[in-house]
C-alpha cells in the first residue's frame, strides 16, 4: 500500500490513478480540501483510502502506519507559494520532511519518493537540464530553496537510516484539477473555454519562449514508474515532457479546438529567456521505460474536453 501525501491534489490524484491501475492500493492524505473526481471516485473505500493529515503532526502520521500496511511513500504535499509566513513556510516544509523521513524509517518502506522541482535548475542559463548538473548553493525563491533542501537533507537522512529515497524533479505540470492558475497553459485553456482573454496581470507573453510543460498524466506515469521499480541505479530523476513547448505551440493547440481563442502573443523571444529550458528525461527513460504520451497537441484537446464536460478545475 502506497501513502501519497497531498494525494487529493491534482498531481496526487493522477498518481493515485496510475498506481491503482498498476495493482496497488493507496492512502491519500488531504489537508483541507476534499476532492472526489470521477476518474478515481469508484476506488474510494476499495483501493483508495483518504486520511486527513497536517504533515507537521508526526504522531498522526505514524498513526496512519498503525492502521494501514504502508510499503512506500510518495511525498507531494507542500504549502501553496506565498500562502504562509516565512516562519510557517519553513515549519511546514522542513518539519513535514522530517516527519515523512522518520515515518519511512519506522515503517521500513521499500521506497520514499520526494517531490522536487525543475526549479532547482534556477541559475542554469542553458538546457537541457540534466540530473548531474552542479546546482548553485542558494535559491531565488522558496520552491527552489526548499526543493534543494529536500534533496540534500533527504539524501543524507537516507544514508544514515538506510532508506531508498528518490528525488522527483518535476517539470511545469498542467491539466485537470489544477486550480491556482499560476501556469500559462491553464490560464490559456480556462480562458479559451470561457470565451475570454486570459488575465496575464500586465505581463507580455512571447511566442517563441518555451518551457518544459508536462501534462499531469505523463507526470503521474513517471512518478508511478519510479515508485514501483524493483531497483533504481540513481537517486535523482527528472520527470517532464523531455523537450520544450513554445507559447506559439501551446496557442496553436488551443486554436485547433477553439479557433477564436483570444490569445495574444508578442513575436519572438522575451528579454530574459533561457535556451532549451527543459529537462532531459533520458535517465528516467533508460531506468524505467518512461515515454511521454501527451505532447501539447494531444494534451490540450483532452484538457479542454475535461472542462467542457462540466468540470470546473
């Protein structure tokens, strides 16, 4: 049975679906907001079980292990960007990490997957970004800082406690159940479905800027493959599409379904842009057989269909 913290988040739910399809049972933690989307609803109470959890509550976390036979953990829970004070952000991230690492030790799990991020490559001016790159020893914003801390502390704790800990460097993820509207694909898709222009808060969007935009179903595939692999020769893996998607390609995919979508792009590249700003997924492909299945031209129609079916997220 796999524990997925943040399991009712949009990456968590898609990961749960993938794990269940692979024959696993899952325990999904929620902090406040319950969700029960149709694509996994029939599994609740059968192969998917929900527990309320604040990851800073170590006793409650360990109690989950007394009631379920947890064999693996995928730690996806994290506070929203800018949602907490600096002190509370530190407490939730770092005390939560400590509690998860200690639970993994006590339960003697086969593997603990820790969610990291493409943000750790901040400061790298050129891609593709590879796992063996030497990263700068500081961060310009909280996600970069805490994910680097997760990797350093998590790997040290793993050595001390003889744990199998895998770092999941996750790309920019979009798709069904994403709700914060922080990323460009979701802003564009939601606005197009509503027949509105996206609110870009006064920022220009350049046609030839690109990023590693990974559909949530591909992300879930990568996480599940890493979690369930018998043996892994590495402890850090990029999870993404494996190539860049330009804003022009994103807009074209939307207009192929919604021709009158109000998407304004400025020509060329922006003044601050990194070349080949995507992650190399060769290691993940070689060690697990991962193959991304959802490029923008396929993912965007699926996302639009999800929203048009009456789903609001």
